[in-house]
C-alpha cells in the first residue's frame, strides 16, 4: 500500500512537471532556444522579453510570428518568447523572470487584467519599460499599450452587413464565450452597427469560439428556421462550422457567412474559397509593437496608447490584401 | 426464469430509459417551432453525438474492468491531428493513414494499460499522465497549429492544399440521405464492443476482474492481459473518434476533444454502468448516449443560454444516477 502511494506521488509529480516545464524560448536572431540569464551576449543588443498568454490559440501564434518577423528586420534587438499556457500565475512568474533577468524591455499580452496588473507595475518600478499588447491591465502604470478595439470591429461589421441585407432579413448570431470582454464587445458593437436596420436576430447562442460547437448549434438553427439570410459568427472558425452545417443540408447558398479575426490561414482563406462573404481582421499588433519598442529603447517619441487599424476581407479585395476599416 | 413486471422495472436498462424518456418529453414540450418532430433533427443529433459515443464505448470496457480512462479526449486530438497531417500534408492514402492513426491511439492506450496492469498504477493516475502526454504530443506534431488545407508559410502568406476525398467520405450521409457515416462508424464500434462484452470470453473476464480482481486472479483469469486490452481498445476507439472529428471539422485541431472525456464518462454512468466495475454493459451506454445527445439537441434547438444548459445537464446526470439506485 505504501508502495502504491509513493508511486502515485511520483506520477503526480511527473504530470505536474509535464505541464509546468520550462517555457519554450525562441529568439528572433537565431531561431534556437537560448538559456535565460546568459549575460554573455554583446552589450549593444537590446533584449526584449515577450510574455505570451497562450500559444494554443492560432491568433497568439500569429502574434508571435508577427513579432519575430518584425524583429528579424532589426538586428539590434533580440526577442525571447515565453508561453504562459493560458495560466495567469504562470505568466506572472515568467514576467518576474524577465525582471530578474534585467531585459531591456518587456512585452506582455496578458491573459487577464487583475492578476497581472501588480506584476507589471513592479516591473515598471524596477525600471524596465513594459508594453501591454492586445488586452489591457487595470492601471496606467505601463509604457505603451498596443491593441485593437473589438467594439469598433463589431460596429464596422454590423454596418457592412446592414448595407448588404434585404429588408426584413433574418440573422443567426453565433457568439463567442460570452463571459469574455472580447465576445461582449463583438456582440454589442454588432448591435450598434446594425442600428436602423429592420433585420432580426432569430437565433443567438454561445458557441464558445469553438468550431464543433458552432456546427452543432447551426444544425439546430437550420432545423428550426426554413430561411436564414446571414450568419454572424464571433470568429472565423465559428463561421466555418456554420458553413459546413449549412452545406450538409444543401443550404449554404441561401445565406452569407461573416466572421472576425481574418488570420491568413483561417478567415482570409475562407473568404478566398468563397465560404465567407467577409472576414473582419482582429490585428495582432506584432509589427507595431516591435516598431514602438525600438522607439522606446532609442528614447524617441512614441504614443502611449496605440489603437490598431483593422482591415476587412471580401472576395473582391482579398487578393489585394484587404481594405482598411474606416 | 420469468420476471414479474416489478422485476422488469428494476432492470438497469429500464431504469436508464427513465432519464431518456424524461428528456424526450422535454423535447416534445419545447420542440423549437416543431423542429423536434422533423427527421433531420434526429439524424443530426445522432451525427453530433457519435464522437462522444465512440469514446464512451471504449470507456465502457475500461469501466467494467474497474478502471477509468481520462485520456480519451486527448487521444481524440492526437488522432485528429495525426490523421490530418498524414492525409493532407504527407499525402498518405486513407488505407495507410487510418490503420496508422488507430495504431497510434492503441499505442497510447497500451501505455496506460501497461502502467495500470504491470506498473500497478491507479487507473486515474496512469490515464491522467497519458491524457497530459497525448495532448502534448498532439500540440508537438502539429506545431501548435490547426492542421488544415491552408498552410501558413514563414513569411505570413498562406497556400492551400486540396482536401483529401476521405474527409468528404466520412462526413456525408448515405442510405438515401438518412444516416451520417460517422453514425454508422459508431454503430460498428458499438456492435464490436457488444459482441466482445456479451459473447466473448474476454468480456466475461472483464466483468470478473471488475467484480473482484483478486478472486479472478486466483481463479486463473489473466488479469493483467485482460485489463491491458481494455485500455488498448479504448485508445483505438478514441483514435477513430479523432478521425471522425477531423473529417467533420475538415482539419486536425490539437485542442479538439478537451473535456470530452467527462461527457463520455457521464454517458457511461447515466446508462447505469457502475464506476466501481463489474456491472453494466454497452447497451446501457447507448441509452446514456441518446440521453445526453437529445438533451444537448433540445437545449440547442431552443437556443437556451449556456448557464441554463450547464445547470440542466448537471441535474439530468444526477437524476439518471438516482434512478439507477437499487430500491430495495
């Protein structure tokens, strides 16, 4: 019995290690992992630590790629990425590691505001500039914020859809995880953009940003309503799932599908394939963040709050790289 | 031996039907503008619940042997990612990719089985380790990206590959548009599980082990081997579920199947298979699957809010298990 308990303990420890093992680190300059804390690199090079909240999301992988691609253009900087695996406390620990390591600048795309506000303030107090990307924190104690505005994107999408719909159109809304500000903003912005239209949302459900859920919910909407004019999904995988559901019953031509995010491999590809009528980009800000970081490091003037411009993609403009949302 | 009506009412199968009938009555009452009475609704329900049913078949084997398999959701993801990589990106034919995916799932199951049978790990711990590891493998081989026909290049542009035919073959309806292929795949696995449990010596060994492992060992049952095989089949069935999932999503998502193991366990338990082992059967699991599938469908048809869905699902699980209690 004692043996068994010991074995179980070892197993638990192993499992624990598995999920909290050393974060994967990548550098822009070489693409190979570097050991943190190696002070032997040449003094001229600026070292930037980037705390990513979750590499499991395609959007965040894209942000990392955008940052690394932008950093490659500037040999004077080196970026080290850490992935917090969707865990606020892990992200806090990684932020503190960068502070210990005395990097020149920290970028953080926080998982949540509250648990990471104080750690960011402490890093600032230690004299390290901190750039907050995508999601805000609950204080003004940061160097620069780079992010897009989900509500604005929702409004733009609503206005665009309003202009495309016939009077009395029937809409299905497949919402993201409604406990998150992202989904709330995309929902409220959409309603605001649709104002003045007599279109009706006949079916709205939470598909939690998950494609299989979206397909299942769309099955139900199709079973219930003999005619649907448009499907608005809070992300492109949701729109894709809805399309597959409609296609399975031969009704994909009856309605148009619109989504948000417009990642190259998802929304932009779906538009190019004629699946989505439009995809509105939620930009990652990776490039802008690196460019602003350089200004900060070189003590040049910069804006404290940068709201990213968003593009939208339709079959007409997708080959030309989309159009700016006004 | 004839049974009196009250004895028939006491059989696990009849009790399992109580929850199902309750759910169906709820569907009749809240039929979503009559959508509940249309054939397509039932056909689609069977399609979307089939993936859970596949996981639940494997779990039934493991649970009857007195174990548990938490790894099925992660093996589903591993299978989905591997199958997509093999067919879309490596150009493997389905005749090669499907057995290879099954073998991969079976291999992960075999590791759980080895830890349980010969390593004397508690099944919860062994399969917890397998669950975490398989999820890691799925993310590793997919490089954290969804494996789809669109490939993002290093410079941010993307190119697209054609979708292999096998995806469309699995995600289609046959027999006069009346049944989804994934449902037929589930039925085949279900039938295999039923034959193994009810007609095969190994099935009887599983019941014996779940009932009393020590007594089985002493009476010459090859306990380690029999248990091992349950985990191997559970892994293989989860890999089949992964292929079905990939076909329906047209991609292999390394995050797929997260939390599915809990739904599959709920299906097994609602059916009336005892988590302590030795009692139950895959026929009961079928009833459990229909209960969960219909509940999900009815809540979805009526666009019920997420919070209400969670509360109602929890209540149905509790109620179903209550109905299974012996009333002596």
